[in-house]
């Protein structure tokens, strides 16, 4: 009895030990059955993004984009995004989709959009053969910031190369072989891409069923791709890429692509536009290096044959200045039209250098990754530097803060952009 | 004279016969840990010095000595990521990025003490040669040296349970002799199908003081896979192979 009475006095301690042992057991429990494959899956993320722009009122693109509107020195924009990704499995087939819904508001306007990024049905009669049809975002090429070999995809944003992009309606297939020996893998991906008034109308001229294909080889330890797109909605093009590790922590990659009979509109400062037709050969060389201290360096050089030299771009900027100086409506319309097509594309120059350094677990904080990215137009020496802080240590959250600093003189790529600085923060929650 | 020759031969041969065959032991350790081709589920737990945790769940398939693929099932921010290893080559496929990028064995796709070489581990005997094997206090101690410079750790010191022929502790060293991490195998469990092995693998590192990573194993089953799935083109569809 005395023993029981003694134990009773220690019951809080006993309870604590009991809880502690249950917690210890819980700590290392794992039941894989909770992760069984389900016939229907749904996931995605919600994101809240705040962007604050310092506007470059002397810049050609500021003048064009804000023509006829109240003039401002800064702009704040809030964007809410919901991205849903799902999968429905039935028999040998799988239907998967990804939608993107955005709501955007700044001092000048508000907007919303709902876009199907991907929606495709695929079947696999055998492990080496997959056939699918629907909207799909294929990603070809080995470049980190640019992909001159991305023939059947929307252009990548070099400021956010890892962002999901809207796909293109197509039918495609994947045939995989493993011959063995030095040639470890062969994979062939044929694509058929229709363009009409109601389908893929932004891809090119309508009324074409565009064929394209990619052949992938893993030869020894080198990834090699050959890609081709037949003449149709766009001029014919072909290219190749490679990627390999020279050392376990040192990777090199390259891309080469030629567009045949590419038409490039070129303007002079008076607004006289000539169409230059010729083969455009673009290429990219890059490397990725990881140090023992977990710093990753990415360096790329991009030769963009479809872009404009600094002299050609200078003529366009002069045209914009002339249009505003003279107040000529015709010149302004011409400049606006050119800015919305070829001259206003992101990275419309000829030669670019890209550099990124990112430090994993910096300052001893796990999941904290600061980085800095720099992009330079090599011909006019204008550049953009982007310091960035990212933290993924909170469960299911991704937090990122970036500051874009653009630097360049008059008539330079980054000096004539709409903004001179941008502060961006987003919080993304995955579910 | 003949008798003398036999005696000399016996003296020469006896120590060799009694010597421990480290290579054979390492091969047995490999097979006792997993069948050559298998599927399994793993949970990775990263524990920070303040006690906070981050967990990942992976589905893994391996074929032969050096083909392995791992699919992230959880958390939602990493779901759909796939890592593939073919010999010394490693790639990471992120669904949003949409194309595989090459990664290195010393990186960690999870950010834990476990690096890619730990997560995509192939047979020890495929990567290491046994330099010495000795018996100490009922345990076998194997000193392993990497076959090439591409292997994540230059040297391993492996304590092996003499009866079960399963690893108990592994110390991983860099070429400089620096201890990178220690792996502790715990909780031997019967997974069925003749697979009896540790269900828990803990690791700590003098380079990450206060941090700990734990790997829990579940549903290890022998299963054969076609070669085609261990290719870059198959990575977006790898989940469809789960039963």
C-alpha cells in the first residue's frame, strides 16, 4: 500500500514518461500504406505576390507602355495565384491537368485570368511506348536561362526559369530503347502540333499541322539531343544539345539551333522597316559548378541570332525618341507595334551573359538560400543584378524576396526598360 | 621430403583460408540489405537543433547494381520530384521545370545530412573495393576505398554484424581523411519475402553539429522492372508504376 501511495505521488512523472515514450515511438513511425496510389489526386499552390516597381520615366518602354496615361514614378502590384494540378487514372490511361488562375491589381488597373496550362490524356501500351494528346508543356534544351532549342514551347522567362509555363495543344509520343553498352538510352519523341484559328493561334500561321521531333541519346555519360521542327506555321528549324559532368561537381552544357529563312523586321530611326530573311543560328554554352561549401555557380553565354545588335536596337530607341519629340502619331504607332512584337521581347539583344550563385543553408540556417543573379547584354554592357533570399523551412511554405536592379545608359537594353528597380516578395503555400 | 613439402604448403595455405574474405562479406551485406531489384518506401526526417522537423516520403525502385530512381510523394512542395541515378550519373526532374537537370552525389535534394548518394544508394560493392577486413569484439570491420573519384565518399569504415551480415555503423570519410558523417543502422525487422534488415538509418555529421537525419524503411519488396523506366524520358510518368 505504501508503495502504491508512493507511486501516486509520482504520477505526474509517470505520465510524463508515458507521453515521452509514446512521442518517441511516434517520432520514428512510418506506415507506407498512407501513401498508396489513388485513382484521383489533386494538389497545387496558392501564392500571394507583392511587386513594387521604381519606374524608369526616361526609358523607351516606359514611354510606350504608359502613353496617354497619368505619369508615375512608382507602381505597386499585388497578385494572387492559384495553381491546381490533378491526375485521374483509369485503366491503362491517365488524364492529368494543371490550371493557373490569377488576380492582379495595381494603381492603374486590375485584371484576372484563368488558363489551362496543361491537360492531356496519355496511354502506355508498354513501358517503352507512351502516347498522349492534349495541351502539354514540353521543355527541350539544356540551357538554364534560355533554350534556343525550345521549338515547341513558349519562351522561358530568364528571371524565373523554373516557373511552370502554359503548354501547347499537341499529340506526341515517346519511344524508349535501351540498347546497352556505351549507348545506354535512345528515346524518340515525335510531335504533331495543329495551328488554326481556334487552336494554338499564337504559335504561328494557321492552317498547318506542324511536325516536330526530338531524339535523345545517353552515350557513355553524355546526354545528347537532336531536335527538328518542319516548315509550317513557323520556319523550319533544327538543333542539338548536350550535357555532361566533367567532374562530379562540374557540369557543362550547350545548345545549338538554326532557324531556316527566318524573317526579322529591322527598323531605322525614321520608322522605315525592312524584313531581313536568312538563316538564324543561335547557341548557348553553360556550366554549373558546386563547391565543397555548397555554393552553386551557373554561368551561361547566349548568342541570340533572332535578336538585335546594339546598333539595331539603338535605331529603335531613336525612333521612340523621335516619335515623342515630334508627336507624330504614325511614328508612335509604328514604335508601339514594333515594341509589342520583336523589339519588346524579353532579351531581344544578340549576346547575353548569365551568372547565378546560390548558397545552400547559408549562415547555418537550414533551408535558407540566398543567391545573386546577374544578366548582361554583352554588346551594350547594360545589366541587371538580382539579389534574392529564399526560405523553405516552414512546412509547405516557400518564401522568396528579390530585388531587381537594372543598370544601363541611354539606348541600352536594360537602360531603356520600363522600370529601373523592382522589389518582389512572394509567399507560396503548397497543398 | 614429400611430408615436409605438405607441411610447408599447409603453413602457407592455412592463414589464407582463415583470412576473412572482405569482398564476399560486402556482397552479402549488399544482398542482405536489399534484393538486387526492388521497390520500397522511405521516410526521411530532418531534425534541426531546435527540435523542429521536416519530413519527406519517397518511393524508390532499383534494378541491378547501379540503376535507381526515387519519386517524392510528400511534402506537397516536393511531390512529383524524381531523382534518377545510372552509375555515376544523377539527374533531378522537377515537374514545374519540366526537364531533368544533372545533379551531383554530394548535393542533397532534400537539404538534409543525407546527400544524393545516400538517397540514391547503389550496392556498396559497386562503388567500393575492400582494402582490409578484420574481426574485432564480435564485429567485422571493413575498410572500403572508392573505386573512382566520382563516388561521394572516398573511404568508408563499416562495422558489420558477424551473425546477420548487416551493417551496424558506417563512418564516411573525405579524401582528406575528414569524417563527413556517421550512419547508424537500427531496429532489425522482418519485411517479408526473406528480407530482414534494419528499418531505421540515423545519421549525424561533425560538419552539421546538432542536426540529425533519419531514414525509415517500409514495404521493401523484390520486384523486377524494365530498363526503359530508368531513363530521362520516363521520369514524368514514374509514379504510374506504383501499385
